[in-house]
């Protein structure tokens, strides 16, 4: 590789400008972004991204689930493209960087290679995956899961949001049901840049996280059926209180996660009381549970211990509790050669780095089940993510994108 290529750097100001320009689509009063997948705001950012990719000379296509693919041709088109990118949808109270950095960083890699007149041997494909967050439609990482064959396209198209709108209807409403079948764009590998979404890199003063694994995920839908009765006239021993039952389940989940720590976490993030009233004992509650670990055996233990604890609480309180496992994602162990390429790029560029496990799920985790994949992390302030206060620095975003670019150059090869 020539000295000019070895010393190549992305345009930090241009990347930073793109991040803040796209943050206007769904901007919130607190400085965050609310851009639920397949919403009007998502259409705005998709339109921006499509034009930016076309302006960069990419051949842009959209698949049946709305994922966008921008292909930069290589010298040898018989080789499968190196995939880079992430997602552009956000949580209801999201920030400017989660997913966005990886997608716009991928675009910046293309722009920089164009500016430098560098042709790669293998093609490069920039991807914006649909519904990574899972905040409007379940499951999270929906489009990449369909891409690897975990779900059929028809299954995903039939999924509904809380208002009963299907993915199919939402795609049509913003004009992003693409004409390409899911999986049409084959990839040889995939590298995803992302903010850490945790506090480790910042706390240790490291610039780059070389992600070698990702936590497995268990998602449950739960329902508690007790009995509604008068809050004033029902004695405490005779109550079948759904909310009090949920309170015990929350504490039981916390205890189970701590028991299997430090490599386990558990969260109840949603709870809805049916027909709530100030003076009625809650009789029915729907809730969700999220458990994670990078160890498959610990995931099994979490499931077993939670079910045991919930059965005991249910029997003692004389209420019915149903929990359905709606999604199980095994732990991810990324490709050793790609991990080495990321580590080498960070070292060559002079950035401090460390191996790290991803606490969150990512599209790269899905893709790793069928093709080699890896991830690059950069710090985020105080480890905060899925929050309007989410923040990252311009130098760190540029550093991560530089590592992404040099990883891609090492994999794709520079045409001579």
C-alpha cells in the first residue's frame, strides 16, 4: 500500500456536518432525535441519504423491507462487496450518533476514496438497514435478521406497531418498499462503526474499541392476570394485585441478573396497566423483559431462574403470569481476521484501543451468522445512549471512521 494511502484521513469537518445536518430530521427540543423507523422523519433522512449516495457515484437500490444499498464498483466485480454501514432510525428519545455515525461514516469513507481517486480491488457497499432499533416494530434489527434468513419477508411485512399499522403499510406510506428482494445484494463481509453505548472506553481513555463479541439477547412478552377490585373495600390479604405482582417480578429479575453477573443484565422496560383507575386495584398488566449475556450458558440460567422465580410469585399471590419468549439471539463472536484488521488499522493510525464486548445488539451481529463481520466502537459521553443527551466528540467520530476506512482498504485491497 502506498504512503499516500497509508496516511489517508477522512474529512472530519464534512462528517461532522453530515451528522448535524441529518439530525434536523426528527430533531427534539432537548437536542436529540426522534426518528422512528418508516415515519415521515425517516423518509426525510432516507431521501437525504439516497441523494448523498448518488452524488458520491454509488448505484443505489432499496430492498422489499426498505433497506438501502449503495454500491461503489471495484476493479474486480467478480468479488463480493465489502459491506459497511449501520442504521438511521432512532429511539423515541434518541440521539444524533446511535447508528447514524456508522451509516454516515460509511458514506464519508466513500467520499474520501473518491476525493483521493482510490479504486479498490473489491467493490464496497454502504448499507442503511431498516428498523435496527425495534422501537416501533419488533424484533429489533429486523431487516438484517430477514437478510440472514431468521425471518421471511412476508413475516416481517406483517408485523404491527402499537397502532396496528403493519410494516407493509408503513413502507408504502413513505414510498420505501423497494423493488429488490431481500438478500439481492450479496456481501462478502460487513464492518460496522458505532458509538460504544457504554462507559468503558471513556473511563479508560481509549479511542477505539475493537469489538470481538456481542451479548446474546432474550426478549419476553409478559402478561399478569389478577383481579380488579375496589381499592378502599378490599382487605390487603384478599387482593390479587397485578401491579404488586409486577413489582416483585422486577426485583426478582434484578436479583437473578446480579446473581449471574457481571456478565448478565436484565431489564423490564415496558408495563401497561389495562383500564387504570386511581381507586381500582390493577387486575391486568402487560410487560416486557430484556435479558442479555455474552455467555450462552448464562442465558440459559437466566431463563431458568426467571421462570422459577415468576412461578413462585404467581402462586403465592394467586395471580396468573404468562411469559412468552419472543426472540432469542445467541451471543456473537466476530470474525478473527476482521478483528485483527480493525486492531491493525487502529495501531497503524496511532489510536489507543482495547478489545471490547458489545452490550447492545447490532446489525453486524446478525450478519455474522452468515458472513464474516466485525465492529469498531468509539466513546460516547458518560456511556449514555438511547437518550437525547447522547454525545460524542468530533475527533473520536473521525478516528472511528478512519479506522473503518483503513480496515476496508485492507480487506478490499487497493487496485494498482
